[in-house]
């Protein structure tokens, strides 16, 4: 592979704190073996998420000084509106404080009690908002996505046969919309192909069903299309991003990922009537429709970040760094989800700890052990994250993963080496690792605050 060297140099640094094994043991105990409950100060390399953890560019920082902090009609809102039209092609914009703010509004507008909401795998907040609005989520991702070893290049694809089955069973009018995510976070950052997006568009047009995009990591998906899908090698990421959006009716967006900011999001729409309702509702939950819970400076930084996200050299380095880490882990024999996805490495905890049953939380256990070794913070993406259905039964996802999420433009190649070596050390002593039991379970999105104890 050719060079993915960072296309930037470092102008300001934040010092990292090292901890001793003793300190980490104590911190983990206090956090109830949940990496979400660790204090950031006790973490050496933080791979909990790529959300809001990005380093902004000097140009974005200069945009922060240009915040027009007017309650209504801030000029930064108009800059954001221009960026959304220009880069994504959507007609109407409703800013929100982050992605889930947009998900809440979209779900409340589009979903009636008992409606079916098909999606290419779920995302935690997205599905919960759909359920709170009375919808019933159905997974319509292709089967390959649930197999951590399948090397199918577009494991995020929608299986239209599964959608057709739902239409047959419930009727097209019962389908609120199809929620398509690019890339698919919980499948391991797996992309959707353009061919699949086109097919979804064609099918839904015939049936009169709307397609709503979760475009949180769309530029990363575009990079995979450019690299792997026939006919896209000579297209720019910007062109591919726009084409993806053109096959959809609207989108929710968390600016905290692709758009290289620490906070922000939006709902984008092509349909004036839905927009009108959303603009009405945003006032209730987020703030006036020209700021949606954001400061003017946040909207400015996000508009600039949107343009930076579709730069070729940026995306090549961003995903190149993820690939570098994944290749290194594989050399050490660590079982990871393949193909490597866009925003991080997903270690297969079922294969790593085959002696720990899913009810003893293998991924939660492994994330805790990774922290103990060198202070690297990762995240469980398995049975704890999956939560319970509306009947109160635990979902049992096929994938039991630990996510090593890479913040954008934050860590260096040497950090990637440290991460791979630490994971390899834990792998060496995997047979001595025992599972956990849950001793506190919150009602919503339990993974954030649940507490555990050693068996
Ligand atoms: N959709 C996807 C695919 C996401 O990954 C996220 C957030 C959201 C929607 C919600 O956006 O956080 O701005 O409200 N994912 C973060 C993560 C939290 O760590 O994967 P948000």
C-alpha cells in the first residue's frame, strides 16, 4: 500500500498521563468494569470513540473566532446551510446539537405507533428513538455483516429480499421509511456499495417508501466505494458523497465524526413538508431553527469540517491509519473483524475469549482487560450495547466486539504500535481471563452506565 503519512503537522499538543498497573486496577474497580465510567484522566490512549474526539484544523479554530452568537439568523447558520447544499446536495437544513437530536425529531415526525422501520443493522441511539416513537425495528442488513470472518467488501449492504418480506407481511404503507447507515458502525464500520444504494432507491421508489440516510460517516463510506467498487476509481470522494445522498430523501448527521468537530449535527431533507414540521419541532427540543442547540462558532467549525472531510489526502490518511493498526494486530494473531472498516478496529471477543459465554459479557470483559494492560480505553459493542427489546428480553447479537475507535488527526503511528502491542500481550494471557456479571442495569442505553463485577 502506498503511503498514508499524516497530511498535517502538529501545532499544539495535549500532554498524556501515564498510569501504573496499580492505579489502573483501582480506577477500573471504581468504574464498575465499564470503560464509559473511567475518568478521562486515568486513560493513556483513548479509543472509546471517534465521536467528538477529533482534532480541529487551524482553519476550523479560526472559524471558532467568527461565531455570530445571535439568537436568530446567525450567519454561521447560513454557512452551514451552504455547506450542506454544496457538499451533500440536500435542500433543507435543521441544525441539532448532535446526531441523536436529529434522530429524535425525524422519528417523531415519520413514525406512527406500530410502524415498521427496517435498517441495515441498528445503531443504539437511532433504534431507541425509533422505538420510543412507537416503531418496530427490523434488521435488513445482508447476512455477511453478522459474520466477523466474511471478507465480502460491502458488508453494510441492505438485503432487499429482507425488505420485500416485510413489505409482503405488513404492506408498504406500514413502513415508516428505510434507515440506511453509511458506514455501518456496529458491523465494524462496514461500507454500503453504490450499486446497493441505487437498488434500494429503485425498489423504494416503486413501493412509495422513503429512504432516510444516517450519513454520520459518509465520507469514509465514499472512500471505500472509490477504492473497491468498480467504476469509481477515478471519481473524487466529494463526487461519491454527493451521489450517495442523491439516492435518499433526507438524512440525520452527527458532525462529531466525519465533520471533524467536537459537537454538532443536523437533519437534512429534500421534502418541504417534513422540513416544515422538523423546523417546528426543533424549537421544542434543541433551540431555534437557526442554531438547534449549537453556538454560532460550532456551526462555523462544522461547515469548514464538512469540506475538510471530503479531501482525498485526509481520508486516505484517516483510513490508512486504521488499516495500519489492523494489519499489525493481525500479525500478532489477534482476531479482528474483516475487512477492516472505516473508523476503528473491531476485535472479535467471541474468538478472543471462547471460554467466556455471551451471558458473561466477553466484550465487556475484554475491554476491561485491555484497559488494565496499558491504559488504553476501548468500548464494548456486544450484548451489553444491544440492550433489551420492548418486551424486556435481552437481544443476543451475533457479533460480540470490542471497538478500538480511532479519533481523527489525534494519535500518531507510534501510538498505533503501542495499541497493537498491548492487545497482543492480553491475547497471550487470554486463557486466564474470566467473565463478568452485571450488578447495575439502567433502563435506557444501559452500556453507558451499567456496572459489573468479576465472577
Ligand atoms: N449514528 C451513528 C452511526 C453513530 O455512530 C452515532 C454515534 C449516532 C448516529 C449518534 O450521533 O452521538 O452525535 O448523537 N456514535 C457514537 C459512537 C456515539 O461512539 O459510535 P450522536
